[in-house]
C-alpha cells in the first residue's frame, strides 16, 4: 500500500513521516516517531491509556487516523514538562502517589491536562467525569482524583 | 476520600522505630519516570525490521484436530513464517516443572486436539500486525468437535470427557496417590456429632480477569553470539527465562531477559504466555519478533483467576465456639495445570482461616474443565476461601445469636495455637485488627472482647496439642469408588511426620560474611515465661454481650516452642530442588 | 420501594511468601568510586513498589542516604536469580537477600573507612547522611564518598556484597496435610457500609473502615497505595467482575472493557485504614507484605453487609442486582437485619 506523507507538530517540534492510510495515530507516534508516552491498552477506545491532545482536545490515539492529524498540534505526556520543570499535574501526581505501575499515568495526565486547560477550578465531579474514560487497575482512582484537584489549586496550573 | 493512620502504640515493644529510612513515606524510585512518561515498559522498545506474531486460536471448547492447512497463509502478503506444533522443540510443558512439580501437560501450539476455546494452534509472523491478522483467516483447520465439560464436579464423574490426557481422571494427582490434597486434624465427625448446631453451605467464587492495563506480551530479537534479547512483562524474570529455554531448547545463557517494569500483573503475567513463541520466531526468522495480546485476547484467553466452588460444614456450640470444620473445595484449573496445583496446597495450609478449631479437615481438588487455563491472581488460593469462610462466619454468628465481631474474637487464633497443618501460630494479630476496626467503625464491643489479646489465651491446653487424628484413603487415583471409604487408621495425638521447618538459609549467615551482624530478627519481648499452663479442656464459656460477667481468667501465653536446630547445610546443588518426594510426581 | 443500609464485616489473615518455600532470591550490591550504590536484582515491579522497597531496605542496611542507592532491576545478564513477584514474596524474600548483601558491602565500607581513619572498623558508625565516624566522636569522620574513592584507587577493595535468602522447601504429608507452610501472616478486619436498593437490586458501597496488621511498614505511603487500590479491587470483585456471568456456563462472557465491568472513578467509596505493625520474626526489619491480601476482606464484608441490609445471602460472586432481586423475591421482600453501631469514628 502506498504510504502518505504526514507532518504535524509533536510537543512543539515539527515532525514528518510516512504512514499507511489506515495507520492510527498511536502506532505512528510510538513506532514511527519513537514517542512511547501514549500506550496501547485496548485499541478500541475503551481504556484511555493512549490519550493525547490534538489541538488541545483530548483524543484517543488508537481511534484517530494518523492522516487526519496533518498540520495539527499533537501533545503527549512526554512533552508535558517544561525542560526540567514538571507540570503542576506531574508534581501533584508525585505528591499524591497517584501512580503504581505507571501504565495509565501518561493518559491520565493528558486527560487531566485537557480538563484544567478548560476548567482551571474543577469540582470533584468534573474531575471524575474528565478521567472516566481512563482505566486504572492499581490505585482505586482516589489518589489520582486528589492529585488533579490539588494541581488545580497550584500556581501555574493553568499552563496548558 | 481515603485516610490512613498508624497505630504505633500496638505491639510497640516488639519494634525498634528508630530507623533511618525504613518506615518513612519517601518517594518511589520509579515515580519520576511514570509522571514524565519516561518509564519504559516491554513494548516501549524500537527494533528495525520487527515482525509481528499472531496466533490462530481454536473456535471449539474441545475438538480433535484432523488436519491443518497453512499453505494459503504462508503465501499471504507480508507473511514471513508460519509455526505449527511440530516447529516447537519441546512442545509440552507445565510451568512448575521448573521446581519439579507436576507433569508436562500443555503444548505451546496444539497438535492433536484442542482442549479449550482460544487454545493456540498456529502462529503467524508477518511484517505488520494487520498482515498477520489477515493471514490468520487463511489458515484452514479441520476440527472434529468433542463433548466438553465445564463443571468442576461433573468433570470428576465417571464417563466425563477426558479434558487433559496427562491427567485422565480430570484431576491433578497429589502424591501419586490421591485425586485431591487432604488435611486431617482431629475427628471432624465426632465434632459434628457433639455440636449443638451443624451447618453446611456452598459458595462459588467467580473467575476473574486480571485486566492489567498493559496486555501480556514480549519482544524477542537476535543479539550477537547466538543470543536473544527478550523484553518481557513477566512477573518472574527467571521463571519466564527458564520456561522459554526449556520450550525452545536452548541453554539459559543464550537468553537475555529484560523486564522488571510491568504495567500491572496481579498474577496474570506469571504464565510466560508469549515469550517462548516470540523467541522461537526470532530464532527461525533471524528478525525481531513482537507478540502482544490484544485486549480481546487478554480478556478471553489471558488466563483468569480460576473459579472455586467451596463447601463448608461447621459444628457450632451455642456458646459460640466452633468445634469442627470440614471444607471441600474445587479449583477450576481449566484445561491445563499451570499454577492451580500449587494454589490447592496454599489453600490447604490456610484452612480453617484465622481461627482455632479443634477438629478440622479439608479436601481440595484441582479439576480440569474445557475452559482457558486459569492461573495465579492476587490472593491466589486464599481470596475465594476467605469469601466463603467469612460469609459462613457471619451465618454462624447469627446462629449462635452473637455479634459477628465478638464471634470472631472468641474464635480467633492466638499465639501458640496449633494450626491444622501441625505448626504453632506465632506473630498473630487478628484480635487486635478486629478491635481496632470496631473502634474506628463505632461498632460496640463488650469489655471482654476489648480486653482480648493475641498474646493471651493461645496455646493453652488442647489449643497447643496435635489431637489424635482419623486418616482415610478416600479418593485414590483412578478409583472414584474409593471416595466414601472408611477410616483406615487413627494417628495418635502428637504425631508429626514432616521434619520441622528449617531456618531460612542465608549465604552470608552461613559463611560468616554477614557476621557479626545478622539479619534483623524481631522477637517479641515477652514477660518471663510462665510454667506451662495446666490442662484446660476448653476456653472459658463465652459470655454474650449484654450478659456481661466478670473478666475471664486468661491463660498466660505459653512459652514459645524451643528454637529449631541450626540450619542444616544448605542446598548447594545448582538449580531446583527436587520436589518429587513432596508431590510424588517424577520428572526427568 | 426503598434503599436499605447495612453493615457487614470480615476478618482475615494472609500467608506471606511462597507457601512451601524453595523460592530463593538473590541480590548483588556494589558501590561506584563515589560511594553511590547500585542494587542489582531480577525482581519485578508491577506497580507494587518493589524498586522502592528494595531501595529503602538497602539504604537502611548500608547506612547511606536513600539518594545514594539505585535499584537496577530486572536484567538477567546483571541481576542474579529471583523467583519473581508473586505470592506476597517480594518484600519478604528479596528484602532479606538485600539485607545480607548490604551488610557485606557495609562491612567492606567500614573496613576501608577504618583504614583511612586508622581506627578499628568495629568502632565506626554511619550517620545515614553520607558520613562514617568513630562512635561517640563525630569529628573523627570520613565521607562515604572519600571512603569509596580510597577503596577503589588506594586500597584496592571492592565495596560490594552478595546475598541470598531461601526458605528451604518443605514437604506435604499426603494423608494429614502436615507441612511447614509460611513463616509470617498478615492480618486484617474490614467493615463495609452499603446501601441496597430493593427495587433495582443495586448495591452502593457507602464507606469502608479497616484495620490491617502488616508487620513492619517499610513505606507507609506505598502501603496506603496497596490498601486503597486493593480495596477498590475488592469492591470490583464483589459487585462487578466476572468473565463468565453464568459460570459454569462459558457463554455470554465479556470481550473488552465495555463489557467487563469495574467500578470507575465515580463509583469509589470513602475508606479509612488503620495500620498495625507486629514485626515478623524473619521479615526484613519485620516487614510482611500487604499487596495480595488487601482485596480479600472486602468481598465477604460486602456480602455480609448486603445480608444485613436486605436479608439476602448471595453465595455466588459477583453480587449482581439480579441475584439480590431474586433473593428479595424469594424472601417475600427485603428483611433488614439489626443496626450495628453508630456513625464511623473518622471523617
């Protein structure tokens, strides 16, 4: 199958690659561009571990056709920190011990980041809603919810 | 909202709390990697020219394989190799063969028959996952369906379809003698006969899918010098390495396993589901091979926690004492053994739960059925029986007209109590857990229950004794008619047959390298040991709350049993200890 | 039609370590020339915190700051043999192996320091902040870093240690089940408060209160992680999960996360845990291991709370609305049991 050229910005850098027309964004990021932040958990849009931001909107990379991202801004958990400075959400996840195996963490952080960008002072219910598509099998969710609520009140949380 | 508090006041005299970093809530070493997405899991490794492996699975629960035709799949776009059972060097294994427990019973790729829906028959290696998936549909397998059995008790009856030819009775064979593992302590029948109330109930634990967010998988790639690197999600790195080396028939130093960072396991990543075929594929193609289960495969064929059916029969006195308990339980192993044989032993040691009961027996079966083989999961061998035991305890408390907390404290095991597997309990703390949970939940306890202690009343009189025990030869292998056999022998009180536990073997302690500082050993600080208590036939009668009577006379804790002799010279043989004498299953 | 509140409890114990023994763990520890230690293992961290537990035990035993210890696991070329992370054996078995290895490395470290300070090694202590000094004379000191440099470049000493921990294999008697199973037990008691809707059969877990005795707590934050996450899994096992809803019939099984039910972030209950520590005689610093047991008491506590709420015993898991409704119908209506206690003593 002929491959198609594809260009987008990934975590602030211009990237270009060739993809199969049927490739999803998850495989393209992971196998094509070496960003292993988004994970494969189901390939069906049911677990949230592949959550990325496309033009600021949370999307499931496993259900997103790569070619639909031409010219877009893609952001993943790998690009969340500003150099050595962690995003307030990353600090809060550490502070609240909100990861155990860590496999759902990049997707959780990305879903939370999208929430706080739109709604800097979310209620607990809004946090729950924002991560309701992200499955965590380890933590029981409580530390994740607490971390997101804490980050919302931290200075600099509105940074997207 | 969750909160946790530490009760440092309890057992304080048994601890030195002046430690530098142990006991401190310092940050996890892996947390910075997790929050920056820099943590690397097995699948987060790039290889040029990587092939993708997918298996063709049985659509039948049980069927003979008449013919396999892979010619069309071999010609399909992107397909580099198709594997069948004949390509697997050692196509029969059982996981615990690494410790010589059980007979090899499970193929990597089925050859003559399939024993469960989803059993792998053919493996396809292709340039892309999509190509491997497309080629799967081109494999033609001619099946002759066989009758299937799904119930753990039905499968043990005469005439049931044979699920697993290695164990033709559809049960795991214990000690080359019995179709189940026995536990016998005292005389449960006499206990039931003398009880005020006898109660029996049936409990059923569901199977459970581990559902780790990271599915099972591995990547194997040729390294230099004839070695293969394997990025693995295994919960036991050397377990997976040893299993793979055996199945692909290479020396263990030809395999270089890398792992240790796993996206959830809960027991579901002990089975080496993907590593052997990934390595075999890499050996046969010279290319890196990635074998990852998709979510549906993980859900359906990623080996669940096995279901268990449990029957509990108890003899209860009106004052709340349990005087006899018999447990009969069936582990659903699915079609192959994997780790179920071990769980039954663990379950046997757990009976009768954290309580002291004078007469206890159990019969734990591992049954083969035509479903996906089950495996370990968090609480393996214990979770299901705890569910059954604790619901039964709730029923018993109600029958004795007692508060459930008080009932637990009355029957709780304490330091020095003899457990049915014939070793004294030590370091117990059930009573204190019940007391603290009651306090925090604002669940009132009687003064008597509040004063109870794990340190008091245990090991007194018959509580420390091994009673005369009735033996039987029920359930002899291949003789279903023996299941209701008579008592064959009465073991005199105090009889033990297994050498006492050895001390832990620590190399440093043995050769002096670790001396003079030994591994910290925290022995409870006890008051000067009182003389052995006079024989006391039973604990003081229980006073239900409401009719409170003066504090009972607690028997002082009996002295701890004498320390075991110094460690015997440690096992120096390289590799696994032979278990054959333990489980009666010869290998090699 | 009404919602009925009920309260149930369960108490359990849990065996630590592979039941029959015969499950060795090895550890290797060495220092680089700057006094920074690497612990090489083949242990597995599947989220339970094996890396950090190993790190804390190594740092405590070595007597050096936690930042100066890094745990490298798992690579079969560099990490020595270990059975793996299962059967609640990680902390107990590997922790002990690490202690043995770290004690040997510490012994060499103190010998090297003694040579530099021209004192007897037996008189030296570590302050846990990177210094070694003469007992009672903090001014006569040398840093761990300077000691390691001297050992490597001047004295020709390897600051390293190796350790193995093995509970030897025990036999099982065929007729009596006599055996030497485990060396330590952890304990728990849990109270569940639920609300059951007698019209829909739905169960809501309102709150849970528990007490766990876990031996020495190596890291309380990580214990909390295990107990909170495990309690969630217990609710999930009790009320939601099954791959075979009509077991033993294999039909109607779920295939994905849409069909396999688990509680989401909106379905969790407030939870209070109290932790007790009765050190295990042979555990590392008395540690046991909370990882496996923390779902176990939840299942029966919820089942017993449902019975207390509506009088229905569900003896087959999971406790689905269907089973509860069938039970209520069979009983001729909800039959609430006695109220047990008052409002919980925690916020």
